[in-house]
C-alpha cells in the first residue's frame, strides 16, 4: 500500500503545527518549509478541518493550528481522512469484480488482516511522537525554538 502525496503532506502540516506550539501557523510559511505550493496545502487542509484535526482562522492575522493536542491525534486519524480508498485488491471494491469466491476468499481475508494491522500500527503513533522524535525539527522547519527546548 502506498499513501498519497496528500496524506504525506497532511502529516507534515500537522507536524509543523505541533512543532509551532500554540502559535498560529501560516500557510505560506508551511509551504516554504516543505517547498510545495500554497494551493496544494489549502486543498489538503479541507479534509483535516472538516474532521476537526485542525482549526483555521481566516483573515490577515489568520492561520492554522491543531484542532486538539498533538498527543491526541494519531497517524491513523490523519490517514483515515486523507486517503480516498483502502482497496488493496479489486475485490475490496463493491461490485468491481464478479468472483464466486468474494465472500470466502483466503486472499481477501489475508489482505483485510494486513490492512487492519497497518491501521493498528498507525494508531499507536501520534503527531506528538513524530515531533518529539526529531529534536532538531524546529531548526529544520525554520521555527523558533521554544524556551523550554532551548534551556
């Protein structure tokens, strides 16, 4: 299974916001940090906002921040709202294949177990885990180092 570019950058947006703490993160700054277009990031923000994973504030002094604490947002939360399909084979798609084994296929069962294991692992990691695993993240993203981290 390969995650989409949208999911990859959704996680990166979340990491940026987590590393930025309580401050509002501005889309131009995030785009510059990751060297991607602002338009692309705005598109990604829509499902994140709709799911309550981020809050957005419009206007000149607007920006984006996490919708809840970084240690309460799992990778699975992000993947679930940014991926369109988790079909690992055509038989996962309803009505896509006319196979007499569809309800009793060993392959289908094995792939479902594998997918559920994938989801279980993603559920074990939070955005906070990703940020804390990289002490240099503030420097890499061009963010101010918080006073607590600098001490």
